[in-house]
C-alpha cells in the first residue's frame, strides 16, 4: 500500500476516531448483540441482524483507519520550507480572475478534505493545478464548467 499524506491535524483526527471506535462504539455494539441474543430465536431477530451489521461496519472502519495511520506520511505544515511554493499542507490565498472573489484553501490529504472548512484534497483538480506555483502565478483549473483561472495571492505554512 502506498503512503498516505496527512497533516498533523488530520492524523490526530484519525487517532481520535480510532480511539472512539474501540472504546465507545465497539463495546456498545457488543452489548447490543448480547441484548438481542437474550430475546431468543436469532433466525427472525431484526435487532440481532442490525447489531451484527453495525459490528461489521465498525470492525471494517477500525481496520481501515489503522491501515491509514500505519501507512501515513505525517507532514507538519509549520515545519515546511518550500520557499513560498504551493505544496501539500500549504494554505493558499487565491483570487478567481473571472469573478474577483478571493478564497483560502489548505491542501490536505483525501481523508481530511472539507470544502466548507477550506480544506481541499491534494488529488483535487484545483490542488493539482496549484502544486508548485508561487504567489503571483496563475493556475488554470479544468472545472466541469470549463477552464477557470486563479491567481495565487499568498502561500502560508500554518
């Protein structure tokens, strides 16, 4: 499996999710299975089936998160020295050259992406267009509605 780039914040969020799954969700579903078993016949017990399905989901997610953390390449944006270049973990101020709107995005791993929080996936078209650019450069992004141009106003490592 390839390494998965994560910011320090993204890695911490995955660790918290893993802890919650193991200490809260797993015991809760085990208890639900025991409760459903106490009702008798398992062949027609919807509660039992639902609890077993939930257990399968939780165990699958635990394995997935453990795998991601095990293969993670954790990058602290504050420690980057990219000489003002857009790289993974950088926070970038952009101006849409068509509308004049300004936006700020942080380039993060796929699991951390949250557009509402200003975090875009490193594999997204806009992030791919920004990688390697400096303040003052113009990035052309192939969007569903056609090519959009963004000017890089500032690159920060925060």
